C-alpha cells in the first residue's frame, strides 16, 4: 500500500465499518498491522527504544495450491497462522497481509541478532509437516526484518524495508532470513542510480549487443553466435549484464530492454550467412509471461529474421517459478520453428524429468563443470553423464566457457560436438563479428580450392 492509499484510507474510511481481521485465519489484517505499528512508533518516538517488524512469505506457495487444491492451501495458511501466533514472543503481534504473507511486530527485539534468532525459531516452527488429513505436506518460509527507526520511521517505509529484506532472502533461495541493514540501503541507492541511468540508456540506444562465437569442436568452425548485452555508462562506467539484467527484471523494465536487444541482435544476424544461428538469452520474467512467444515472433518478423535461425536460451531456475506457463511458452516458441536451449545446465535445481517434459532442443553445460573438467574427476563424470543423457533424449549439447585447448580436447574425447568460450573468442561487436565470419569464409573457400586442385 502506498502512502497515498494510506491517506485515502485515513480520510475516507469510517472506522466502525472497517475490517481489522483476516476472515480466513482470524489474524489481524494489514490495516490492523498499520494501526499497531503507528501506535508503537508514536510511543517510541519520545523513548527512542527500537522495535522490529518482520515479514514471512511461504516459499513456492502457488505450486502447493495448484498441486493440492485451494482448500488444502487455505488449510495450510490457517495452520501457519496458528503456529505463528502460538510461538510469538512477549508483546508480539502477527497479521496476514497477503495470501501467503504474514507480518509481525516484535516490540522487544532491538537489533539484528535478536531478529535473526526469532527468524530461525519461526522458520523451524513452520518447517514441521502440515497435516492435511490424508497426507502431510512440508514447506519452508523466507523472512525479512526491519528495525525501527533505522529502517524507517513511518509505517510504509518500515514495511518497505522489511519487504526489501524479504526480497533479498528470496533471491538467495528458500528458507533464508535477512535483516535490513545499512549495506542493503546503500545497495538500494546504487540500484536506483543504475536503474535511472539504464532506463535513459535504453531510450538513447546506448545499450549494445556483442556476439560470442559458438563453434564446432571438431574443427573450430563457427556455427552461430550468442548475443550478450553490453553497457558502459558515462559516469558509472562498465556494468556487467549479470548486474543490470537482474536489476531490469526486479524493477519491471526487462521487457523493453529485451525488445531493444533482440531487435538489435536480429538486425545483425539477418546479414550473416543463413547457416549461422543467433542464440539469445530470455530473462526469467519472460518465461512467466504468456505473451512472450507472440512478442518474440513479432519482433523477428518485423526485422525479417527467419525464426529457424533463432535459438532462445532459458535457465532452469527461470523455468521453475511457474513451470506451467514456462512449458506453454516453450511449446509455442518451438512450434513456430524457434529452438530453445537450456542454459547453465547443472547449476539450478534441475530435475532430469524436466528435460523430457519440456520441448527443448539443446542443453548448455555450465562453465563451472567445463572449467574443472581436466582437473576434477567428478566434473568429468558429470559432463560424461550429461552427454550420454542428452544423446538418449536427442538433445544437442554446447559446452560453455572453454578456455584451454586441454578442455576442448577432453570435451571432444567425451563426444561433445559444440562449444563456446574464450579459447574460440570473447563476445565482440557487430562489425568485428562480420570480420570473423568473413575470415572464416576465406579459410573455408581456400581449403575447398586446395582440395579441388589437390594442393
Ligand atoms: P550466460 O548466458 O551464461 O552467458 C555466458 C557468460 O559467460 C557471458 O558473460 C560470457 O561473456 C561469459 N563467458 C563466455 N565464455 C567464457 C569463458 O571462456 N570464460 C569465462 N570466464 N567467461 C566466459 P556476460 O556477458 O558477462 O553475461 C553474464 C550473464 O548475463 C549471462 O550469462 C546472462 O545470464 C546474462 N545476459 C547477458 N546478456 C543478456 C541478454 O541480452 N539478455 C538476458 N536476459 N541476459 C543476458
Ligand atoms: Ca546464455
Ligand atoms: Ca550460460
């Protein structure tokens, strides 16, 4: 709720008709939380003793709901509410503020360590099995805490800080606990600075696409290129896509960024020889958007790139957030001839079954295995197993991050056909990419001439 919403609430609502209770769980609701926090903050304004608020969010609640049905989902939420209320420390308060989100006030917790301790206790309490009559279900929860007045003096600000902390927890995986801190505040400020510069750069066409060759490991000939975003801001300097892509996702403008990047990449690829493909990274946000296939197709149609020359790279983690929509997006893409590859394979929570359920065409073995392949036996075994499995499933494989000739030789020996990495070239701009392609054409033509003349 924004400050404006709150103002409207305060001005227009008759307190007698307003509900302060969440009917399903019997806990207080967001309005009750707001009242309580305001009251406590005004009491503590003179006596500057801190207090803490926190938010708990159930991990992967949507899949639970989809799998067991809404009645079971409601039952779990009621049990969560009951447990949280039962283990609240003295003077504490808990409310349900969103479908699977609970917020609490801890008047006697003054600092980070105390908040983390309570967080761990809540986490343990929530992780015990839930009895649904015919079955037991387990789940985990993520937590974000904010300490008054450091993390905010007003309700909205304090709740936003707890929410930011919660978001950090979610980003680190399941069952994490984060307390809003000065470092997080500083990161947020820097994030906002980057966000503003990036939004401006997108409009001014200052974000560029570079291309890294993907080669045939048997002879090093180029098969296609992966498009990688590049951006250097005048003041902030070079910023890695590993930083600005997640930021654009987080702050909701990844669509316009992707559109710009895909348009540029396709414009370039259109002029390559038609046997070379373009591989483009889709962001996780796009895999939960049912309009993605349509959007991608309309961009490349407008540019005039044959969909059969386009590959889209998606990560397992991205697929997992809403597997149903993701599966639909992948099927729609492949039905119009676009190929889909699974990026960073081996690093996410991949179930091998996913490879069968989804209509993928390729798997990209993550650099972390490739970089260890000549020095670490387990890494070699993993790569061997991935290759065998992909062969059985009729999936092509690209090994990522090949840096040395030894790694390439090992991969060839294991039967891997394609690869990319600094050994074959870093990502370079469109003009340099054309020169690379030209150089290769010359070599191939000369070899063919030599073959024809027998020299
Ligand atoms: P990624 O998709 O796994 O891309 C491969 C990354 O590994 C690239 O980093 C590439 O420059 C780097 N790399 C390639 N070969 C080697 C090697 O031999 N050794 C080492 N050490 N690194 C190598 P980059 O360009 O910094 O991109 C980082 C990540 O940012 C990408 O990981 C991808 O997840 C994301 N990204 C980049 N461009 C885009 C884009 O246009 N859209 C989206 N959604 N994500 C992008
Ligand atoms: Ca990639
Ligand atoms: Ca990758």
